[in-house]
C-alpha cells in the first residue's frame, strides 16, 4: 500500500515539475500560440512555424575559416563526417539566431560540402544561407526556414541544435564551443554578443 501511494505522489510531483518547467519555455512578446512552447514542439511537429525575423549579418569568407571541429550526429551512416567552423559561430544580438559554417563529408567520398546556416532556437528551425563552391566563394541559397527533424538526412541540425540551444534560447558562445569539443579560444571572429 505504501508503495502505491509513493508512486502516485512521485507521478504527481513529476507532472507538476514538468508543468513548471514548461511555463518558462514560451517565447516572450510574440503571439505564437503553443507552437513556441516545448509541448507545442512535441505535439504539433507538422504545424507550420513562422519564419523568424532576422537582423542583417555578415557571412565570413570561406577561406578565413580555420577552426573546424568534428561533431557527432545520430545518423544511420556513422562514417559521414560532420564539422563546424567554431570561428564562424555567432549569435545575432537582436534576433538570437545562431549562425555558423558546417562541412559534411559523406562516407567514402573526398567531396566536402560546406554551407553557412542559421538555427533559430526559439522556433526549432534551420535555414541554409549559402553553399560553398569549389572556387572558395559562397553561392546564395533560396532555401526557406525548415523545422529541425532528427529523422532525416540532415540530422546534423538536430545534433547542433542540442549543442547550441538551451531551454531559454541560444547558449553562450563559449558553452556552445565547449559542447562541440572546442576551446573558447577557438573563436576568432564574430559579434561581441556574449551569448
């Protein structure tokens, strides 16, 4: 009898804790309904999310990126190599969008695909801004914002989301770099935003 009462109390306590944690995850100052909350992200994964409002930003020269760190993504082909340029990592001072250069080298290939992307922690979306070309320049992408889904070929965005985003928005840059296996001194450029 004592065991069943303890189980009920534990279940109730966990439920209350989950609700309390949920209260702090809603976006502030936006009329976005439940889609911005943690439960909204879990229960409404197919509901279209609004594209985030973006501030102007600079794309680093591809040739200037020197600090590439390998990171792991839970992907069927574990031999695919994923890298992020920690010296490209920035957080927008006004829009809080995490921007970075990422490289993907498929299993058995010498071809390294480089792109410059953004992740919006609030809406759990990503966007490809630019693709690296063979001549070392960037080519613009017209790709819209897409919901991060861990069960797709671009699963690495889900892995990056977990490393650069916290429950209340983007992590501080130093924390994101440490999460990605780098050192804070690996960051050489970007905004002065301490996030």
